[in-house]
C-alpha cells in the first residue's frame, strides 16, 4: 500500500516539490557556508519523493541553539517558498476526497519545510 501511495504521490506534486528541494540544495552548496543547508535539503528532497513509510522524528543531537539559528536562516533563504508550494498543493488536493491524504501529507511537509534542522528522517 505504501508503494501505491508513493506512486500516486509523485503525480500529486511529489516530483515538483522534490525538484524544488534539489534546486535549493544545489544553490546552497555553491558556498562553503551553505553546505549544511544543502545536505539537509537533499534529505528533504528524498523525503519529498517517497514520503509514505518514512518517519520524521526530533533528533537526539539536535544542536540546540545552532539548529534554531540555522532554521531561522533557512526560513529566510528558501524555506518559505517551499512551504508555500506545499501549502498550495495541499489546498488543491484537499478539494477532492481522494486527494485528502495527499493534501495532509503536503501540510506535514510544509511544517518540515520551515524548520528542517533538528529533525531526523528514517
């Protein structure tokens, strides 16, 4: 069932958001300072491709204040635009009954798009 959900997810905005994460990651990795942002965004790109069956938890070694600072920088640098994309897809998919689970997944990923640091994806 997870496989079928992930295939339908790709058609319901998964490919678009994953490409958006990949572009943001490549732009972040141009500078040395942006490499941690780029690595975390690559993890989110993989999650955007196959979200069903994956689990996002708070990391034990979250970094404390450093993760808060990095989350604030991330919101300003690109997180807000990816969050808006997830919210738009979520609203669009929640119009139909069949699209509601996929819309809810977009809403979950919108929250993760704003604050990805301090999270662990398994």
